[in-house]
């Protein structure tokens, strides 16, 4: 049944009124067809024999170009097998007079996955019998994609928060382990038998600290040094490193913006280089038989739909793409690829933290990550960063000394242990809820000549501050149990003890030094004795 009218030619050409009526009806038919073909819906009609009698343009386009849905074709010939299996039970019930609502997913001829929400409305004849059914469908693909994106973002946020908390606790545990192992080693430096056991234990503990650093990067709690960065320079430097590490079977190609078109993004140069190297190593591993690895940079303008997919704001972005011609990923792998510890590599060949670390870093920079991959068709990972302006006199970033572990714990040095107490060193109030950490830091402070009073939480420290007048330096953890955390303690000290020097320490790497609300210096746990001494000197100046 066509919802428009099929009118016969006039049998009486001489009847002007009848011809005028037919012309008017044909015009109405054309208007109805125009409306049906342009409404944002998929409209069709099939009879009681499951044969299509009508389908509007939206319905025919829905099945991809080249598919003919002319009237007279049965449903089974029009719908793909997987869709037909979902639809046919509803068709049977609708032809019995029951209105049906359902949704289905379909792979179109062009390869896209689309979703439709459909209602079958039975048409009844004068005798109450069902003549056929109208098919009224709407495309809900964007809604489904948005729901999936929101669910994925919520899952990643939850995993990130859980990961960050666990990493913080592990950080404190490793600090105690490394500090005590190092102290034992340094007190018996000439004992080779003891060193045989302590050296691998310390190495394993430092490996754990590096693992925590990567976990914190995924959880977006790793401290960054964001600044205006020339992305082309970072990619070029990374490419030089890759040339020496890629096998001959992998061909490296770079396509960078022209020198006069510098791509400047606000990011951390060192973390960005690590992210690019991580992606390149993953690409190399995805091409065991060799292939092509391409790194490209350019500037792009994202519309609302593209920005939503990448979880960024629409507008201008600096884009870095890393593409390989490797084995690609199936849908199940793509869905989990940014989860920490998920890996498709053999046991011992990968930690499953490479892509999560990249994801966490880029999100922390305010950017987004896109991943496109199909089995046998390679993978492309795209980083989208916020553009920035390069200052007139850009300075090189300050880096740590070569060989210094990023997450080295409080390690007691034999030199510090031998230092005699120095007169005039201020009395230190050391506040931390971890007794073992207090013991290690206290030992270093005493070795530097400082008398030390300890407190296990902010409430106890507040009482000591109010009762002991000779305290010259307050060192406090930030996150502690009780009513008074480290920040509240420092604010109390600033009000009641003007001129008191203060230093905050924290095992949470999302703490940022120099916050407007925190005028006091910050030292992140775990830290080396040298870092503690240097920070103390700056604090006491």
C-alpha cells in the first residue's frame, strides 16, 4: 500500500471538472511523496504477506547505496540476515494486531554500524482484519554513540580514581621499603653477601616505583610541566630516537608541518615525546613481519560531532597521528585498549600501561585521543592537543639530572649519616600519619643537624604548635586522617605563628606547587636525600 494515491487517467477527456480534480489530486500526491521523502524518519509499509508496498527515500538510503527496495519485494530479501532475525518475531506479532517497538543494529553496505529505533503500526480493514503494517523508524546511531562514549568516559574516570588511590598507597609502602633497604646497604657497604640480596630487592622496588609513575599518568595525577611546545621539534627528536631502535623491516615516515607553520601546543614536552615513543613501539610490535610507520603533524578544525568523539571542545587543535600497517585490532580489543594492564602481548612482554599512560597524559593536557583500527588494516592513533602561542623568549625546560629515577624514594645516604649536628639549625615539627616514613625523614633531618618533634596527624601537630614556642620549621604531609589536614595545619600556623617556615609533602602526584591557595613549597613523596636538602635550603632562606 502506497500512502499516496494511484489515480487512473481520465476516461472522459472532455470532462474539464474531472480533469481539474485529477490534476489537483496528483499535485497532492506529489506533495505527500515530497513530504514523506524528506521527513527525518524511515517510513515503509508491508502487507500481510511480508511484502513491501512502499518505502520512502530515507528508508531506502538507510540500507546503503545500490540496494533496491522497490515495491513488491519481500522483507527477507530486503533486510540483512542479522537484522531479519531480530525483526521477524515483531513482524509476526504486528500482523496479529499488536503494536511493536524494538531497536536493532546493522552494518551498512559502506561498513558503518548504525542503530534504528522502530515502531510497527498495524493497519486494520473494515472487518477488523490486519491488512499490513506501517514501519516507522528513526536513526538513533548518534544517541547510541554518545551513550557508549559517556559510559566509556565514566568507566575510565572510575578506573583512574581507583588507580590513583592505589598508586598513592603503594608509593608510601615502597618509600618505606626502599628507604630501609638502602639504609641497610649503606651501613654495610663492604658485605658482598648482603649486597647480593639487597641489590636485586632495591632494583625491583625501583621498578615498582616506575610502574606507579605510569599508573599515576593514566590516572591523570602525574605532575606535568605544561608550556608552549613546538610539536614539530618534539616529533623530530622522537623520530631520531626511533630510527636507531626500529628494525630494518619497519619503514619510518614523518610528515611534519612546514617550518614556517610551527605547530605550538600547550603540553609537557618530555611526556609528549614519551607518548609518541610509546605509540611507535606499539606500532612496531603490531608489525612482526615489517611494514610502514608514519608519524604526521598538522592543524585541524573539529566540528561538534568530531569533538564529541574525542571528548574535546570544537574548534582548532594540533593533531599528531601515529599510523601503522600492522595486524590491527578487533572491536573487543579496541573497547579495552585504554584500560590499565590490558595487553594482547605474551606474559612478560608488556605491562599493559603504554596506551593508558598516553590516554591519561593527553587528557591531563586538556586534549583527546582517537583510535581507528580494523583487523588486518592497521591502526591509527590520533592525539589532539590545545593550540598555544610561543612566547617571544622561550626557554628550555629544566630537566632532572641524568640517571635520576623519577620516583626515587627517601634513600638515606652514608654522607648524611656521618654529618655532625649543626648548632643554630631550627627545630622541626615533622607531621605524617605514616610512622615508618616519619622515621626515615627524621633520620635525615637529624643527620642534617635539626632537632625534630614528630606528630602523627594534623590535630596532634596543632596542639604541639600551640604549646611549643621554639619550632622554626613545619614539615607536614597534606592528606592525613582527622579534622586537620596539612593545608589546614599550615593555615593555622600562618595565623598563629607569623614567620614560621613551612614545607608540604605529598604522595599524591596531582598536587601542584605554587597554587594560589598554597604559598608554601611542596616536596613530592618519594624523594631523595638530595632533594630534601635542596628543598630545605630553599625553604629556610
